[in-house]
C-alpha cells in the first residue's frame, strides 16, 4: 500500500479515504462492485501488518496509469478491528481475502499461545521458495466485540447508560438494519466508574 488513510469509526462507509496499492502479481486485477454488494460481503481485504491488521471491504477499484489500484468507498474497521484504522504505515500489506485460493488455518483453544511455523505462498511461488514464519495464535477472534454508540444521561444522581452490542456472526445489518444476532452463549457487561476531573 502506498497511502496511509486517516482513522475512521467503522460505523459508516468511508467515502473520504483512498488506499492505493501495487499488486505483487502483475496479471492480477481488482473489480468494483455496487455498495449493496459490498455491504453484503464482497471484496474483503486485510490491510496492515502483524499485530495491527484492519479488515475492510471496498466498492470501487480504479486502475491507475502506473498499474496501481486506488480503492475507495470503503467499509473499514470490520470484525472488531476499528482500533487499527489509525495504525497504518506507508508500505503496509494489502491481502485480498475474496480469492478462492485463500486457505483458512483452523485453530482450536488448545492452540492458544503455541508458536508454530507457517509458509504463506502466493501466486507464482512454490512452497520451497518461501521462508518459514513463526506465528503464535492469541485467540483474538474468540473475544466478544466491545459495544458501540455508548451514551448516557444523568438525573438526580442516577445514570442511564445505553449502547449497541456487536456480533461476531455474519450479519446483513448494513443492508437490512435488523438487530444483530448475539452470537454468544451469555450476555453480560462490566461498567467501570471513572472520575473525570477538570
């Protein structure tokens, strides 16, 4: 990636940012989709580096004269990665996740905190051409997502606090506006009281 977009809440389509990328594979192409298609699951990509991957989708892919692509009309900070929208650096990686050749490595709870060696093989490479990479699974995908749209009001010393939960399950709430399925066996929250001074 040759650009560094600004931070974004992830709650709306980011129509201001553009991610410009150079593809490693010269004959690879990216295609635009409608915003409705994007919101129902097309054009997923990961953007960043180890420890700060942001999951996104794009609607518009514009081919530049130098062969790079400018991606715009983005859904950003998906699946609980909104904290990484401001953590990008020049030359971060772009990984298209819609490719049918992408392999998902399953990991169970017994794999937590165990270092294993992997090889990420891309188009035009053989397994022998790629060096080992050590990776320790931390189970980030197993953690419930924090609530959003937190609001509060005070009356006679009593506080009423509201928020919207988020689900790790696939959902069409972007398109339908219906309540997300919880996706957890129980629902409970801890609220910490903080004193704000000055």
